[in-house]
């Protein structure tokens, strides 16, 4: 399912099958208030911290498929999956961030994102919802986020009363040292 | 127009490249045949197109150069100049310049080449050679006028009329030429100018419409020229034969008398050239025919005697028509081939998807099996099966046709080298000819793009080092002109590209010396290597330049590049050389790069694929066989130290095998290196589609990519080259002491079975093909049959052999053969087998020749001298019993890996044991047959141990013998408890041979199938067939009898078809016994096929189980 398509067509989008959206609390009211460029984020929770990925980079969201281990790669590369004939790598976001490993559950998802011309799967505990916010509500990364290295953070979005850490996808796949 | 990277750049580059090819090609031709006007025209056309397209993308300097070339060529075309070496070489230089400019553009830079010097060179040559007269005057500007403008009558001024009249009176003919330039042509005014220019060469232009000077640079689609000439129409047509001229019409103009006045008469319009080929051939273009009379007021000027050349005109007309036809035919060739250029990426994408389709389709087979188990309605299931098969056929067709679109004939690459060979011949002062064979052979586009460089290096090397100087050749009684041959052909699922020369061949000793000198190998290592390995050392990086080796050997320059590129393309390069006779480099490429056959292996439950092209053999070792040298595991494989990699360690999982289990080892090779890859399980062969990991990730060490299997899961493809390199990097050259320790010390496992133990004479025996096959002497058959020796000959036989107790006196050397197992692709196996023979043959010779105290020699000597005969015998016994076990295992996994057999087994619900039982009976049967045949004929008839296997019927013609050969077949239907047919088939000539023998006449006498011959063959078949059938009915306790034999003399396919049709047998599989019959020195090869119908085979099996 092409998520972007769906979201473009309707501002009420987000009921996408695979998007685990508490979308009912979606607030048109706020959307009206905000001005400036509006961006949409697919958000997910890791250990009580909410992270967001620009929806334009999201290709699709998958349930946990069979992953083939890829030897001789960093541990955060969980392996490769078959996405309709494409072989794409899967990054374990927890491992990448140095967070403790979590069990695979029914909620575990792979967010397939486009980074440059490559497709990469991000293994996350869940997909939470789609958030619309103005770019003006996004602050540059600050020191206050613990644990996650700055190289993965593009900014911090304020949404209602929540803070959403916005991903910098560019550094997800490769560490600087292994280039 | 400045230099720009416009959107047409790619098209320009591609076209320019083609045009250059054509130019080079044609110029070479022209050099040989300077008077061939077609060639000149071709060159001219190519040069002209180049000029236009260069101007179009703004490469003005290039365009200028091309223009000068064109001038020069025009001189040749118009015969004002002769082709001489100077012109040719200046033109070649031009091509090089152009090529370099194009190269610069292609690399994305602005070309800075200064072309003025070459331009002035052309000018000089031009001025020097010109014979005066016809020098192309500054072209008059042609005109710009739209079609409708021209459609108006050509109006002639008084002066022009006078000119025409004068001309006509002096015997010239006059005509009006209308030229239509293609609508989408670039720079039409140039075309017009060119045409006029051409016409001017042999005619006087009276006028042009529109006026050249007025038109300036405006574009002209249609223009007219009125001219006077003494040349025939043909010349005019040629002159107008300019690139992108769509049509040329011609109207004769003559003087005629009308109402007492001389008028100028315009005759019918004839189309003399029409590249669109749309006009009905040869017809006059007379729709707007008009007989134009001159303006009355000027009539007075034509007071002189009238001239009516109506008749002449008619004659001309005929000429014109026929010319017109020719022209159109030519044009068809040139223009009707409509092609679409598609980027390779798009094709790849398409191929990828179709690959997926094929794979997805295989999922249906699983579904089908499920459905069958669930006892659905049979009709539905059958329908499902039909549809499924139809779909899979379509998918496969689609796949192969898309694959074919990627295929490009190699001719275009080959023909490039004409030029190189010519240049090198001059450079090295050698007489050379290039012979090109198989230029229509198609290769994958990717290979075509990359193969130029290795070919160039190989050709260079052949010419530089391989081919002798002319005097030397003369001394050696060779033809003065050396031949370099480029050959491309398909064999099996590989494409072979060969570069061969008839020069002096590689110098083995020279290479050895150089290897030692350069530290590539030590003397002792060399002693262990066979010639092939030594020759292959020339591919080693840094193993270079001839001068540093000897003056007569050591190809080396660029050879490493050759190897690298070929390997990159999943190909292989091998060398065949014969001192004094020449050298042949054979590059073998897979038919397509997109799909490769691979051996599937497993570590625990993870599947990995090893490209079959990298696999040499598979063996099994036990843990005791493995020795450790400096921390690295090795085994002694037939006297050779083979480093081992444990795949499970490489992929970092625990092996699933216990310590006491035998470990399958896939011996893989890259370049001169071999390693053994220890895996948990062998899973058989599979065709896989390679997907790159780089596309979405990056290169991963040790992995060549991934592939998606039928069930959608991913398996990783191992990159053997990088793994071997890693091993090389990790382990230094094993010290001599350690090598010796391994070779001597370990007398277990493979070392025992290996060829190191036997004395030299047995090894030598193997190398002789006549000795390869174990011969059963019929009278003593029952004792002798048990030899598994034939396994050494055909890999399939190993499956038939294991049931028998090997005789002790069996030659040891053959023991290791069955180890070579489970590379399931038949043809490939055979190749490998041969290779291994060579190795042995040559090893032996190395050992016996070489004076160096090599490790192998020592070991061999030790084995021979230090060990007493008794010991040898004892060890042999041990080895043999071990071998038997090995063989069983090998059979098991050979069966497991061999898909057709697996398939058959499954379909028949047979186990390995069942198959073995059938084979035992078949063997006994054939032995009986030989015995009875010997008795009846009172002759010593020897039969080889039959190669018994099951083959799907549709595969028989392909598997047995040659599809293109006529066979004599004798078949006998079976009656009794089971039904089926026995077919004894011989190749036609072999059949005749057999007849000769049976009648005791001189071999070669029989050359047609007479009644006597037939009856002899029938009798033989009766004997053989009955014996086999009797054994079968004895052993399985069923009544079974052959009926009257019938002769068929036809192709194998036809023979089988007639049997199947005639008896309405629904055989799926046949039990095939391939048997050699020997009479003294002669060998007749016959095949005995038993075609039980499927039910009967099951009955046999179930009987056997009881």
C-alpha cells in the first residue's frame, strides 16, 4: 500500500491498515491553526520516546517478515528481506541507537524508507500514528535527548504536549566508521 | 553554437561510435578494393552523417574535420582522385582524432583536441592528389523554399533558356531535378548545397530554385536544379544520394516544336530515388505531370531547328524505371529494419520481474501437491495442473525472449579488431590476417560491452609474442602470413570466445623461469603444478613483460586484466597451447548473466548459493582428515594441500554436524587457487537470479549478492573470489616442511584414497582413454562385473556401482574418482572429469620429468619404495572398504542433488535402495547378455559395465547420443506381468560396423541396411534383450517375455515417438543402460533402453522390496 498516496489524498488519512494509528485524536483544529509548511510524520515509540519520520520518505510499512541474516555486517543490520523481489536491508533501530534489544511482538513493524536511491527497512517496536505539524514547531536538536546520538536527529518537533524526535535518515544505514 | 552537453549527447555518442566503426570497417575494405563504389559511398555517407551530427551537437571543430574528410572522399567518389596509401592513412588518422574527441565528450569533458593540424594534412593530401578539374568549387548556396513554392512551375529566364538550348544542341541532355529533403533532417540547406555541389561535378547548373544565394541558411525542404549534363540519369541519382534526402524526382527537358516554335518541353516526372520506399516501384511520378511550354514571348529565341527527342526520352524512361527499382530495394534494406533502442537498465528491470514471475510460478507446484494430497476432484486438479504448466511455460518463454533481447551479436566487437590487427601488423612488421568466425554469435550486452578490452590484450599479445617474424615463419615452413583467429560459439549453456594464433606457442620453461625469478612460485611448487596451472600463471598480477622472461615467451602484459574482466563477468579463461603450432585462449561466459546455476548449500537452516562456475568438485571428509598447519585447516586432496574454510565460521553460526559426521566439502576455485568450503548439507543445484546487495545496501564481504528462492525466502550468494582472497591474505605460503608433514604423515581418509599412494604406472594408465573403462570379459563375467571402475569415466555411473564388492586388485588410482560427486549438471561434470584426468596425466609427467626434489615426488617415491607390498595391499583393502562407504554416501547425496533423478524418484515413489536394486538386476542382465552373445557368435564379446540410469522419456534423445544423428534401433515389446519395450539402439555407422563384425567381413563394407543386416541386428537384440528380460523375470519373480524385434532406422526422437505411439505406451521414464560392446580393438557403442510403463516400473519396485 502506498502510504503517501493515501495521505496526499485525504487530510484525514492515517487509517492505513498498517499504520497503527490512534488517529482519532487527530486534530483538524490544530491543522487549521498552524501555518507555514506542514509536514507529516510517521511516528513510533521506543522506550517511551516518540520518534518521527517524514512521511515523504516512507515507502511502506510491513509486518514482521522473514529476515535473512547477513553475515559480516554490523550488528544493527538485522539482515535482508524480500520486498516484492527487491532485496532490502533491515536496520534494527534499537540496536542502532544503542537501546536494549526488544522481543518481536505482534506490533513490531518494518518501516520501509527511501534513503537516497536505496530502500531500507527500519525495524521498530510499533508504528504509533501519523502526525501533522508545522515546520515552525520543529527545533534543532538539543542536548536534552539522552541516549540517542545526534547524528540520527534532524530536529525535535513539538506536537500538542508531546515531543517527537525527528529522524535524520541519511545516517541510519551506514556508520561513519564503516564507510 | 558552443559545446554543450545537450540532451542529444547520448544519441550523438552512440551514433558517432557506430559511424566510426563503419568508417574504419569500410576504409579497410577500400584499401583492399579501391574501386568499389559502394564502399566509397558508404564511407561518404558515414562521414557525412558524422559531420551533420557533430555540427548538431555543436562540435564544430569535429564537423569541420568531417567536412574536410568529406571533400577528400568526394574526390575519390567522383574519381578525380585515386585511393592511395597516403589518403588511407590520413583518413585513418582522422578517424583516430574523431574517436579521441568523441572519447573526451563521452567522459564528460569538453574536447580540447586541436584538429587544425589534421585538417591541414587532409588539405595537403587533397591538393596533392587532386587531378585538377573537378575540384569542388565553393558550394553555391542553395535555396530555401517550401514545397508549395517549388510546386510552381520552374520559371526560366531568357538567359537560362539560351543556355539550355545551347546545351541541348551540343548533345548534352537537360533535366530538372527536384530534391525532397527529409522533413526532420537537420540543416537542410547543407543538404541542398551538397546536392548541388555534387551535381556540379559533372554538369552545368543552369539554375536552382530557390536561388542558392538568396536562400542563404534558410532551411529548404524541396529544391530544384535545372542542369545540363552528358552523364546518364544514374549519375544524377548518385549525386543526389545524400544522407537524409527523401526523394529525388527528375524531369527531362527537351526542345520540341509547337506551332512552328521551338519550345522547351518538360517531360513526366520520374522519381529516381525515394528512400521512403512508399512509391510503387518504377512508376512515373506523373500526377502533376505537365508539359510545360515555354513562355511564348521567348519562343523567338528558339528559332533554330527543332529537335524532338521523345524517343530518347522513352528509352531513358525505361532506364529510369529499372534504376528506380534497384534503388528502392536497397532502401528497404537500409530503412525498414525498425528497431527501438531500450536502455539496458529497463531490460534488466523487465528481466528481473519476469524472473520473479518464474519463481512465483514455482509456488503453484507446491500448491498442486497440496491439492493432490487433499483429494480434490481429479478433474479440477488436472485442469489446475494444465493451467499451471501453461503459465509456467509462458513465463519461461517470456523470460528467455527477454533474455534474448539482451543478446547482441559479437560481430560488431570482432570487426573492430580488423583495424588493430592492421596497425599492429605494421608496427611489428609482421604479415598478419585476421580471421573472424561466428560473428553472429550472441552474447549478453554486458559481456559485449566489456569484452573489447580482454580481446584487445589477447590479440596484442598474440601478435606481439605469439606470432613469429616472417623470416622465422618461412624457416619453419609455415605460411608467411600468420593468422589470428577470433571465434565465438555456443556450447551447452556457455558461450565461448576464442583468440587463437598459429604462432610459436607458450614457452613452458620460460614461464617457469619467470615465475621463479619473480617469486610467484618456487621450483618446488612448480614441480607440483601441472602444465595448465603453470600456463595460468601468466594471469598473475605483476607477471609481466616478455623481455623480462625470455624473448620467446611470457605473454604477460594485460593478461591480468583479461583474467579480471572475464572473472567479473562470471566467465573463465583457459589456455591451450602447442609449441610451434600456436596458442588458443578460450574465454567462456555463461549464456546470460542474469540467471546462473548454483550449488545450494546449508549451514544449519541458512541457505547459501555457490555459483556453479566456481565449483570444481564436491567431496566428503571426516574430521580426522583435517590437519592444521599454522592454525589453518587443510586436507590432503590427492597429494595436494587444500586449504579449508568452514562456512559456518564464515557466517558465524554453529555447525549442525556432530564431530563424528562426515563433512561435505565444496571444492571451489578462483584463478589458480582452490579452497575447500566445509558446509553442513548439500542441497543440490538450482538456477538463481542474482540480485545485488549494493542496490539497497552495499557490498558485503564474501557475498556476491542475494537471490530469491521459490518460496520467497532469500538466500545469499557466496563470493568465492573474495573468500579465496581472504584465505590467501590470512595464510602465508605454507612452508615446505609443513607441506611434507601433511603429505607424508596423514595416512587416513583422503590421503589413503588419494592418488599419492599408487605407483606411477597406474596413474599413467588413467590418462589413456582406452584404459579408462573397465572391460568385462564375458566368459568370466560374474566375477568381474563388480568393479566400480567405470565410475571414473562417467559420473553417473557412480550411482550404479556401489552395490558391488570392489575387487582387491582394482587399480587404486581409480578409487578417488567416485569422490567427485554431486555436481549435478551433467555436461559440467563431464568437463570437470576431463580436467581432472588431465591433471593426473600431467602430474605424472611432471613428477617423472622434473629433476627438482619436489615434495610430491618424494612422497610418491616414498609411497612406492618404503612401503612393502603387503602393507600396500592391506591399506588398499582398508581404503576400498572405506571407499565403498563413501561411495554409498556419495550416491545418496548425488541422488539428492540431482534434480531429474530426484524428480523421477518422487514420481515413482522410489527410494535410493530401490534404484540400486534395479541397477543390480540391470547389470546382471547385461552381463548375461554379453555371455550369451559370446557363446552364440563364438566370439569374444566384451561389454563394459552398463551405465544404468533413469531418464525422463522426453530427455532421451538429448541424453543419448547425438540429436542430429541417425540411429538404427531394434525394439521388442515386452509381454507378461509387466509391459514395456526394450530398445537397442546404435548410431547408424556403429550399426553397420556391428553388422560387418557379425558377418565377419571387413569393417566399413556395409553402408546400408540390407535385409541380412537387419536380421543380424535383430538377432543380436534378441539375445541381449532376452538375457536382460530373463534376469528381470527371474529376480522379480514375474513372467516376462520379449516379442518379435522390429527395426527402426531414423533419428532417435522419431524412433522413440514411433515406439510410444505404436504401442500407446504412456512411459514417463525409461531405464537406460548404456553399454559399450568391444570386438577386439574396435568399439561399438550401443544403448539398451528399457521402457517399462510407469505402472510396470512401480510393480518391479514393489516386487523388489519383497
